[in-house]
C-alpha cells in the first residue's frame, strides 16, 4: 500500500497497510496462515499515558521516553484463526501449532512495525518501537513496555480477569505497538467500560477454570506460577520440543472462553 506523497498518512491508511501485510504474509514467508484481519488504533501521546507506571509497572516507559518528539501511539492486534484456538483448547499443555504460531506472529509483528516505520519515514515522521515480546524485567516478570496497557489506554480493548486485552476480535492473538511524530489523533475501537463478562456483572470466570496450574484468579494473576508453567511447557513437553528459547507459551486462559473469538463488526 502507498500513500499519496502530498498528504500525511491517516489511521485508516495504517489499518489498510497492516491488513494487506497480514493477508499476504503467509504466502511470502512460506508459513501457515494463523491469522484473521488485524485491528489498529491510534491515540494522542498525551497525559493519559502518564498512568502507565501505576497501572502496569513502576519502570514502564512513557511514549516520550521512547521518542521525545512523539505525538501519537499506534497499537495493533493480530487475532488467531478459530481452528488454532480449538486445537489449543484440548489438554493441559499447549499444542505445537500454538508455539509455532507464536513464533511466526512475532516475526510478522516485526514486519508490520518495519512497514509502519517506513511509510511514516517516507512522509517525514520519525518513530520508535520495542520488541513484541521479552522486554520485561525477569525478576518482577513485568514488561517495561506493555502493549496490552497501551492498547487499553488507546481504546483497542479492555482487560479481562485473565489479564488479557479483550478486543472487538477477541483476546486470542498478539499485540504490537510503536510511537511516532505523526499527529494521527484518537481513533479508538472500544469505548465500553467493560468487555469481560465477569467484570460487567455476569457469571463467567471461565478463564480461571481454564488455567491448568491455578495461576489465574478472580483478583489477579500469580505471575511466578504462570511463568514457571511456561518454562515447563517449553523444556519438558514433546509438543514444543525444538522451538525457540523465547517461546514461552500456554494460551489455555485465552481459548474456550466467551471472549476468545469475536467477529469484528464494521
């Protein structure tokens, strides 16, 4: 996708760009197509993000720290196809395809981020980003740049009891983000207070029941117990044998739920 050189890119342009990138990636990279239509939001890099050290991690970076001249935050979500969710629902350990999809999606996020940076640079706007994963403190197990919290503030979704971001396309997928000098304005996709059934006052808590080690609770996540399980999955299960050392996956708390898979409404 290209943007006319005499005008700056819009949020709509960026949405089309990542849609094209996702739809063509599997054939270009010779990999399975694990993905549905991606989502993207933009938000002004203003005072709303000052809350990040309080709601995410005390060491969480602000957009201005990543890029002093930042005017906008861009956050995108790549949802997984329903068949992958169904496959990973079975058993207590993740299926191999869940691990392969995780690795492929991280590479895809890198491709998308590069594309976004290139098109912004071509129009004179600088941008900056952090890796899609493993930018966290390994002692506190908290990210210094949380795509989920950025997505929450920017209106991409709302948090569920499972601490995952529930978007108009569900909560099973991967997130990416970057900041830019382009003034893209606020273009949220979610303005409702809650998307989680339990938080909205209905009976659910299916994600709590789904966790095989009891790391998901009604009042929060036991990060250490969760991360220990991810290490067990990677190093002691046949399904994930030979995958990358950073492929810490489980996904049981995002599949088989009412919020796992949703069809985005235009």
